[in-house]
C-alpha cells in the first residue's frame, strides 16, 4: 500500500490486515494536522499580546486598529515580525500539504484538471505566504509602500486561494467521506472573504480621502478618534481586515478534516557508498543499504506506480480511517 504524495493514510480499506500490520510497524511519521493547529495557536496567543502591548504603549487606537498597526513601532514590532515570519512558513507548509492530497485525489478519480488547478492554487498560496513575510519585514510607518504591497498580496491572493479551493472542495465532494458541511462551509468562507476584501479596500480609500492630514504624519495613521473625518469608514475597513484574517484561519482549520487521516513519513538517508560505513574489518561482507531516501516508497516489493486500482482503493471508495 503506497501513497505517492509523500503523505500516507493511517488506515486503508482493502482488508489486507497483514499488510497494514507491516505498514503500521515499519512506517511512522508526523501528523500533518500539526500545521493548521500550530497556525491557530500562534494567531490566538500572539495577536492579543500584541494588541494590549501596542495599546499600552500608546502606539495605536484601542478601537479596531489595523492588524499591521500592532507591529508599527518598537518594541512590539519585533514580536510582530517574528510571529508573521513563522506564520508565513506554516502557511506555505499547509498550502503544500493541501496540494499533495488534492494531487492524488485527482489521480485516483482521473480529474486531471483538478490537479492542474490545485497546483496553480498552491502557487498563489505560496505567493500569499511571501506577502506575509513582506508585511513582517517592512513595518507600515517605516516603509509604507513595500508594506502596502505585501498586505495587498496577502489579502488578494488569500481571497483567490479560498475561492479556488472551495471550488475544488465542491468537485471532490464525490468522495464518500467528504463532509458536505465542510464543503458548503468553505464556499461560504470564500464568498465572505471576497465581501470583506471589498469593504476593507473601500473603507480604507474613503477614510484616507476624508482625513488627508494622516498622509504626512505616520502617528495620525495609527491613532484615530471618533470625531476625526472618515472615522466610520476607517472602522469598517479595519473590522473587515480582522474578519478576513479570522475567516482564513477558520478555513485552514477545516483542512484538519482531511489532514487527520494522513501523516508525513520521516525521511531516511542512504549512504552514497555503503561499503565505507558498513564494511567489516576483513572487507568480505558486502554492504546492503538498509534504508531509502525516497520518502514515497514503502516496500521494495511494491512498485511506486503498481496496480493503481488496488493501491488507491481506500481513496476510490472514499473509505478513510473509521
């Protein structure tokens, strides 16, 4: 039993008890649910700390600042930067894992176009992760232009990613264990992200037009009062940004539904010249490599692309771990 994506199921449904016993004993790995879980923990723990820190320092308004404003000034900007760099890494990992699973769904069901769309979507996701690193590296008050470019990449590519992935979720819902609630939930999250992106951009543009003095004073961009011109539009924009961040986090958490049935095998190394390491003193015993660097292969007796119908029966029937 093999799984060509490099992530493997915990169980299969072909009834081969002996084979699965060998599989469970010989192949261990990391649960890939750790990636979205870690992302959720980082957000939930770090953002409140940054908010109270920035407000306590008097660097931002207490009422709905932009997320980026929390890391505009030192010392809180250092923690903000570290958090976003880690978030960018986790996002890239999640996008890759999602693609690997969809690639094999497409292989089993002969949905070639799904594989192509999933690859394009993964590329968009990686671009979003890159935009996140730009936001982390360039604070809004120091390098406004680069920060704005990074933030635009994050939310624009983030919305596109969710919309495309929700479409893929609809197309792969033929799998028996694919929850319809998850599918419809992802579609709703993607559409809501699009709505809040529009309101965030519209509110930001309108508030900037009504408060021209903020363009020449970085502090005025971070401190807003109810009597300021464009205050209502500003709040609409900031609330929309926070909601977009929350919706995308919830979307990533839904990946746990599929991720829980798979694990990432530990990589194994193979020496270039086994004789150098394994030869005995007399030099008569031939050395045989005990491991393979190919993470995908589970057995020398089972070709990687052998009997497709048997190897992927657990996916073709949609029968994941019970």
